[in-house]
C-alpha cells in the first residue's frame, strides 16, 4: 500500500470509523469491487485514484454523517466518486435531495478552479459524479434511491424530471456467509460492525482469524487501529488499557484474538464475581436490618440467611432462568454455610440439578 497518510490517519482520533478506513485508496477500491456490481469497477487502477481533501457535508449533519471524495481517471476520463457515510440509525428519506446539494457543490467547486475560457468552450463537460451511500443502521434502508421518485407528479413529465440514482451499501443486510466469502479487509470490518452482541463479535473475530492473517502489513495496521476504536468503546473504562495493550503488542492476528478472548472472558468473570459479592453484602445488610427490627439475635441470623438466599435465587435465575419450586423451598430453609457454598461454586454449577449436591 502506497498511501502516505495511513500512519497519520491512525493517530487522528477525530476520523469516523469508515472514513478512517476508506481514506486508504486500496480499501476504497476494495469496497467498490466487493459491493458494487458494475463492470467498470474492474477498470479502476489505484495509480489513477486521488483522494480530495475536502468535505461537502452540511453543518447540520456534521455529527450524523461523514463523506469522502475521490477523483478517478477511468478510460482517460475523470470521474468523481462521492461516498456519504450515514452514521445515524434512522433512515433519512431526504437523502436524494441532500446528495443533490453535495453533488452540485462539487461541480461548483470544480468550475471555480477552472479558467472561465476553458469552461465556456463548446466541448467542455463536467465530470460524472457517482454517489454512494454507506449505511450501517439496524433498520433496513427504505428511502428512495432515485431522485425523481421524491418529486411530486414525476411520472407526468418522464425524462424531463431531474433524476439520478445513488449506489446503496447497507452493511447490516449482508449475510455472514457473503462477507466471509469475500476474504478481505472491508468485508471483515462489515462483519464485525453489524449490530450483534459482544459475544458474537468475538466469535466472528475467531472465524476471521485466517483471513486477517493473510492481509498485508499495512492492512493489518489499519484493521487493528479501527478495531481498537470500536472494541474499546464497548468496554468499561477500567478495562480499556489492558485490552489496548494486547492489540498493540501482538503482531500476529491469531495470537491477538486468542489473548483478547482470554482477557475479556476473565474480565467479565471478575466483573460478575464483584457483582455477586456486592449482591451478597447487600442481602446480608438487608437481613441484619430485618433482624434488628425484630429485636432478637435469632432474627438477625435468619435475616442474614434470607438475604443470602434471595441473592442465591437471583443468581440461579440469571444463569438458568426459572428455578424449580422444590429448589426455592430448600434454599429458603438452608443455613448460611450451605448458601455460601452455592455462591462459592456458582461458576462450576453447570445445570440446575447440580444443586442437589448442596441441598441434601
């Protein structure tokens, strides 16, 4: 990869995820060849691709979208690719109109930089702009992809109604199988960016291990920088430093994935254990308070046991769902030592029937 700005982009924390990745010419071409089913994509040569360092996003939408502009020489003619990255979760039905504004602004910018004498020539033509919308919202994209369809009575005027179409790339509509089959960086990112639970992300990361290992050095660098951003955003702040270190220090992707999984699972287990301990203390406190209200020492002990019992039942419900009534009754009648034994072994209890070892 010959992009000079890759390392600078990695340190630019203000770049939004996709814009950061697609600022690489190679990844931009990879996007087109993977998700735009048109013959002309195969004619694009990286040597004839130039990124335009200017954004055309309206100020009102600056926090909802990002854009990228590429000038491409295709069969000796200049073509403009305008990629709008839609970062809001809802569908914007005015997208065709906004794209029209951005496209007109691009043409206006081009005309401004061309000598008037040249622009007034009979054979002068503005470059084609190919608009692309990259959307990663959960909802299916239902806005019109044809501009004229947003106009009232367009059918009456046929070809005289202003029109253009944009290419839609809807990240969450691709299946896991489709993305894995592509075996490249941008498809791997799409697979991890889809709206799934954290556990599924780790599962998909393992499935991508071989694909990621086959990326070249610069692509791995891009991937790790992107992945670090999205992963750390989903973790509690106190866990981020350790995870960031693992991503940075492990050069082999498969080793990084293995270490990440072990560390994150351990962190989750510790977090759950801290939650259990907190719950037990809270339950004991409530039990003591209830016993004090009764004013007898036996009430205090019973309250402590009941508080722990309530906590045990809640933990079991969280792990197995409904707890059979027979076990609930036995837990209510169990002493403090029995209840604490269940708590100490909560991670080793694989099925509800294993409670029989404690509640004899």
